C-alpha cells in the first residue's frame, strides 16, 4: 500500500541472501576481472614437459634493487632481468640483465645465453660451480608482449627449428613456472642493499637508491651465484633439486640436444632487420649511409630488397644478408664516423628536428651526437639521468664491440670456448 514501509528483513534472511551471492562476481566488481580470474578460474593448461628442453618459458621482470654506475658508484636505476626456465627439470636455462627495457634483442641475448655452454662464461666471472644447461629448446613459451611478437625473434626461431608458443591472453597461470622462478629470485634480491622490496609497506622509510652499492656487473655475478644455489636446493614441486631433475629429464630425451655450430652467426639470426634495396651509393639505414665493395655485384642491379640486420647498440656496422643467406658486415661509408648507438642517434635526430634542421644530414647528426656526449660527460657526476645515459652507452658499445669482432670473422665458426666473446651483456633501447 502507498505510504507503508517495507518490512525489515531478519538477520537470517540477510545471511541467506549473502550466502547465495556469487563470490567471483563480487570480487570482479570490487577488484577487477584479473583478480577474479586469479582466484577462481581453474588452473588448466599449465605447460608440462616430459624431457629436458622440450619447453622453455621466458619472461622479464624489473629487479627489486637499485644499481650504481661503475665510475662514480652513484645510484642509477632498477635494471631488467630476462629469465628462462626448463619446464621439465625447473633448471634455469639462461638469463640476461640490462639497464634497458625489454626488447627483441634482450630476448635474443637470453636465448643465446641459454643455448651455448656456460663454462667459460662462469670462469670469466670467477664463479665457482657448474651450470650444465645448453642447447636449442624444442619450443619457447612466451606471453604476448611486443618483444615476443617481433619478426626478428620469429625468423630466428624458424631458422633453428624452435617453435614459439604464446600464452592465451590474460591467462598468467599458463606461465606459472617462470612466474614462480621470478618470485623465488626476487625474494632473494630483497636481502641485498638497495632493495626496493615488492611493496610500499615493506619498503617503509628505507631509501633504496641511497643504500645501493652494486654495479650491474656485480649484480649479474650475484644472480649467477643465486642460480647455482637454486639448482642445488630441493624444489617443492619436484621433491628433488633441479640439477638432479635435469639429469633425469636429459636421460628421458628421445634424441640428443641440438647445438648451433656458430655462436656469432646464431646471434645474427635474431637481430632486428629492415629490408633495403642495394643502390649504387650503398645502403641507407636510419639516415646513415653504408658501403663496402662486397655490395658491388648487387648495387643498382639487384631488383629485390635484401635484409639489413643491425645491432641497436652499435650502428657503425650493419650486416647485409645475401640472396643465399650469408651475412656480410658493412661499415658506414665514412669510416671516420665514431661508433654510436641507436638511442644516441634518435636523440640527435630529435634535437635537430626541434631546431628545424634536416634529419638526413649525416654530418649534422654526428656533430649533434658528439655535443650531447660532451654534455652528458660534464653532468654525469651530478645527475642520475646523465650517469644512466653514460653507463648505457659505455656498456652498449663495449659489449657490441666484442660481438662485432666475432661476427666479422664468423666464417671460421668459433668454438664453444669462445662463447664469452660473443655474449654481450649490455644494450641500448631502441623502441
């Protein structure tokens, strides 16, 4: 009747109504669909493997610790870690640590670390112990980040018979093995000076940047030691150490593990590339001109475009893939040009564009790079951003110099003991 109030429900009626509510829908409305899936969706489809290197999972994380620069030992930033795990044995197959955000090249370097023997790599860093994992996986399992969809990664895996498997979108439990490994590694990192912990509550008043003490090289060595310790610790799911699991899963393989013969050539297969016509004046890439006499048979004659591969850490040399699949290193046409990174080039081009000057003037580009380097050098002792830029450039050019030296002699097929010379440990972000 109009004007009459509704009867007040009893306490038991309220409890009964609440009990009938769908908890998944309640959590979805309160915290979002991802939280609801994480708590209530059945964990199906998690990858399993029956033998070693049948499936390897790869993912990235920003490490919960600040590092310092090598020159001033002042704080820089939190670095990135690209980590790979063998699903069958839970062994860490390889990693790559960098100041740069994840990219297809960081994935390529992690895959290279995974694929080749690590004895000389450990010796160079004075790391005791063994890390027996090496070889090409049958499949690599990844999420849907853009660097895992890059055409360079797809082509490199096709070249070496490695399948790429991408997780269903928004289903993180499909990558549960690598996620748990990342959690294990970050728990250990929280014991280091300069840690940011995993949440604000744990961090409290602790100034992570102020307490940072480790350079990126020192952190890399610490991570390798932690990996070796993890390999000898009993895994909660396996009920035995991953190292013992590796021996069992290795024996279960139906065929021997394949290894690429050429470490330097292997990295080339995964480098980013552009397709270019070989013109009479050579090759143009990023407004820079490249020439070598090896291009003469194709210059102005070959109608099809060739792949021009480049290392974003050092643009002094590109690698032209000939019609038969071979690679030829080609230097900048002006050999007096200094080595620069793609990040430096883009900064210089941005500065020139802001001044309304032509981006295709190669001389102006290199003059601007030199001016910017001088500014960074004068400011690096005072500002974190300048230190970060200087450290990135120094690491990128030093590491890519090792790779370029090995690649230019790639026809000799270097053996596995030279692996340390072709595994760069720094790179520039180019995306």
